[in-house]
């Protein structure tokens, strides 16, 4: 597994926030990403990169998640509408890795990342996010989907 240590600068996520039962996460994403794209367009903002899902707290039966897109300017001070929220992503130390393959195989990547963090003597913070670089909308072959995993650390 390739893991890179990074120093995160400011970033602002505009998206839909909910606490979702894990089995309904895909359904949530199918609502959240189009709503966030439409909301950022109404605000006159261009989407700043791939779709992002921010997870707060433990990922178990229910998931505290905000799904959307990064604002092009992290200093933007506006107020989203239609139930969207603007959330500042954590700054500081983090590790980053990329999962390649279908989403239902990501658990193995998370297990490897957890072992890597332990071996490196790093503790994960209680928030992390995924950036969907290539997925069903851009790549028909699930074995080639790429998801960047960003884990802030203490």
C-alpha cells in the first residue's frame, strides 16, 4: 500500500449532511451529489474537483456524512440553500492513500491503512473523507475505479 504523509491546507466542502444507515449510503449519495452540484451552481461557484464524502465519528451501523464538492475558494463566506451546508475540512497533518477497485472492496484498504497508521505510531482523528476520482460516472470497469482516502492524524 502506498501511503503519503501530507499537510492539509484550508478547504471548504459544500454538500448535503445527514446521519444515514449504512445500507442506505448509496441511495444518500445518489441524492446528495446532484443536490450539491445544483446548489453550488446556484451560488455561482464552479465545482472544485471530484465528489467528496466527509465522515465524522465512527463508521458503523449509522454514518454521519456530508457529501458534495469542494468550493473553489476555501475562504468563501456565503450561505448554501436547499438544505446544503458549508463545512470546513480539517487542516494539518494527514495521510493519503488511493483505493483502486469497486466500493464494496474498500474495507480491505481501510484495514491496511489502519495497520499502517498503527505501525507508524499515528492516531487517526475522528474525521476523514473520500474523494471519488474515477467511478461509475466516468469508468465503466469497477476494477479501475479510484478513491482517494484522506485521514487526518494526531
